[in-house]
């Protein structure tokens, strides 16, 4: 029977591996999203007012959030692997 520490180690490893997998799957989407967002923002250009400007800001914020999510998932993988190797 696995000890509580062994079970926790397995859970942390699984979480780290899943985070890595999801981050890797999300990266291509994020890249494509950023490219398409830039096209929209460029099309709106300096004429953006009201909702146009809001859409540009929303797309930029979403791109940044996606990039931060990937970075956080990579950090989960790194930290989880380090912890489970020492535990």
C-alpha cells in the first residue's frame, strides 16, 4: 500500500505532466490567436473608436492572458517535477 507521501508525489507528478501537456497544446492556438488578433487590430488601425477600440484592447488582453497561462503551466511542470524528485 502506498504511503500518503507516495500518493501525493504521484498526484503532483500527474498534475505537472497534465500541465505540461495542456501548455504544449495551448501554445499553437495562442500563436494563431495572436496572429489573427494582430490582423484585426491592424485593420482597425488609428480609426478605432468605441467598440472597435474595445475589441482591439480585448484581443490584446486575451493574447497576454493566454501567454501568461502557458508560462504558468510550464512553471507548474518545473516546480512539480522538482518537488516530486525531492519528496
